[in-house]
């Protein structure tokens, strides 16, 4: 099972607000002119991405020129996903990018919204100040997915960015939650829909996922950035050598320490890795737990 564990950089913050979302995109709140109606568990119709990504998005073995925006904190390729309790990656049938797969409920209205906006080389999807099932608005989450075309690197290549501005709940009532917590909490990451390949943000489907506003894989709390090349999620800085994209991984994205910011060996560098950080194979393995 090709599981990837992403690097966490924990930073203590005094409140639930973290990284600002992109705005100025038009629409009611500046997050885009396209919006789902207030709902629970619904999805957009198929959204054409060909103007934004002329070469398509190469993702886990397929090339996609459309996707679906799902109310429950994710986008999917090939069809909508209306499941409200996040299934543990890897799952079958649907390729998914999920900044925060959870039971979002926007029916209370007000400033809640799920929006998207396309531009040349970019699509931005925003779940703005959304509540949780069933009709709850006492706690809010505010997060965003940004996909950027990187055809300058390789045909169909793209970057994915998760931004988290407000993180106050993890779980809807129907997922076993009480007051927005407990039960089966949210999941964040990428899934190939083949029951094998996936990449999951640490803390997913545990209470720790509420702290995603305070963590990062690029050193900026509330911001996670991923490179998708040749359909694979490249995650430099997670202390796993993911062949063939990496020749080293020392747990950071800095140059000058023997392993570069793109996880390539620098002149005179050595693979400074913990014993468990073996080259990637399809054989299941587990990272150590504890401090």
C-alpha cells in the first residue's frame, strides 16, 4: 500500500485563525462568482477545467479536464462524492483532493459559502466560514484549495495548496460528533481511488486534525503545498525517499545541508535519514509513533 506521511511543523498559535485565504476573486465575498446553493452533502455539476489547464491535470494515472466541487470539503475527478463521513484512505472508485473532508453543512446560511473561480493556470475553491451537520453554526471552518498549472515543468503537472484560516470543528453529528468534535473527524490529503496510492496529512481522522491551522509542510502555519508531477504527489521533507522523484529526504526543505530543498543530493551530501525512512515501495510500512 503506497502510503505517504506528510511532514508536520507544529507552531503554537493563540487562536484558531492562521493563514489568510486568497480573495479578490469576485462574487459576494470575494472568493469567486460560482457558488453551491446552501446545502448538506451536495455537489456541483461537472466543471470544465480546460480553459484554466489546457494540458489537463495528470493525477494518479489519469489526465483530467474537469472535476466536481463537493460540499463536504473536497474535489473529485470522474464523478461527485457526497459521502459525509470521511472514509479512511485509500478508497476505491474516486480520485480525490481533500483539504478537509468532513460533514460540511451550509444550510444555516449567513456568510457561509462554497465557491470556486477559474483563471488561466489556476482554480481556487473556497469553503468559507462553513458550519457542520446538523445545521450548526456555533463553530466555523474557513479553508481553501488552490490548484496551479505547472506545465512549464512537465505536461499535466500542477501544484496543490491547502490554506486554513479558521479551524473550529472536525466532525458532524452523523459522523458521531458532539459539538463539532469526536466521532470520525475530518481527513485531508490525496487519494488515487485504487485502494493503494494516497497521501494523507498527519492527524487525519483523529482529533489532531483540528490543529491543521497550526501546522505546515512549508514552515508557514495553516499552509500546505504539494507538487504533483507525472501524476504523483511529490512530498519533499517528509523523511521518506519517494523514488524516482527523490534521492534524499532529511525532513526539511532547505538547501545547503547535504539534501536540497527539492530532495536531491547536494555535492558531498549524504542521505541523513532515520533508520525507518526506507526508499518507497508498494510494501506497507508504518512510520514510528510517539515523540
